[in-house]
C-alpha cells in the first residue's frame, strides 16, 4: 500500500535513502495537476497519479514531500528528494537537477472573466485598461514575453493586483473577479477548469480562449545527487511511461479530476 507523507528531518531522509526501490517525490500545490491530500479528499492530482502508475508498475514504492515549490527545488538539489514532477523548462536552469526528455504536460493557457464579459484576449492591446490578477513572483514569460513585460511595467501598476501566498492564489483571484475587484486572470486551462468546478462559480465566471501565445512546458526534474546509473534508469522509466500514458490513459486521469484538454472541450 502506498503512503503519502510530508517528510522533514535528516534522520528520516537517511532512513529512506537506505531503502531500495523507493522514489522520493517533492511536489507543490497546483490543482488539479498536483494536490495536497486532506481528510476530505485523498486525490493527489493528475501528474502524481501518473507518476504513481508509471513507477509502481516497475516495482517502486513512493514517498511524497508536500512542500512549496522553492523548498522542493532545494530538497531535489540536496538529494533529499529524487525528483520533482513539474518544473518550468528552461535552457538556463539551475545545475542541481537534470530534466527528463518527456514533459509532464504542455499546457495551453486561458483566461477567467465574469460570465457577462464579452472580452477575449487579442494581444497586449486588448488587456490595456483591464485590471489583472497575478501571483507574487509568477512568471508568464515562457508563454508571452509581452504579457510578462506588461505586468512588470511600473506604468501599469495601478492595473495589476498581485496576490501573495502559494496555495490559494487561484481561489482568491476567482473571487476578486466575481466581486469586480479585478477583470481577468491567466493560468493553465486545466487549472482554471478545475477551480471553476471546485469553487462552484460557473454561474458567475467563465473560462475564455485563446490564452497566451505559447504553451507552458512543465518537465520532471531529477536530482544530480542520485548515482548516475540510478538517475538514468528513473528518467528512462518516466520517458517510456509518459509516452505510454498518452491517449486514453491520460484522458481517464483528467476525467477523474473533472477537466479535459482544450482539444477535447469543444
């Protein structure tokens, strides 16, 4: 039986290191892709379910570290965690980890607006004068340099509402739109679908497309502290397993969390 725990402390980490066939996974809260389970809901999200299926089929047991993203990156760099399932792909990434070859997902983005708002994204000109919600330190540049530049420009500060925190930014953005405090919010299409359903706000808000110009590519990363042979094996298992999950298996996992890829949502 798989167990999911938040683990801290060098003693526990050393104990886990001594066990064979164990995969230590750090992940942050980004529903519906990665979710911290609760007494009311034990689901861990689409990507964690995918990892579980791929690695348990190869005889691995999984331990989970439920941490903010920055902490998860540190734990991977330190070798306390073997992998983190989703991290923004960059050619200039830190040296404490190695990317897999197969992305976890390539996300199409979208926007959320009020149900009666006819607005659609048509480039930067279309967001001028709109009040935009975003998370503190969030980076949209891989999807649109122009959009990120607009948010960062001090001349637009009166139109940008930056929400601090790491686990409830999306929820707060949705409620701020409903309350007319801001006008729009951009994120992964799947994240927006899930939040709209979970918050029961379909009568007040809607997801609109197109989103930003490029897809958000998220990749699993593996610690450089893992012995090379083991790391290469873990990456190979992921790459082959992720390819095998495409199609019906992937759709089944998405359906479990009541979301679908944009191509399937028409």
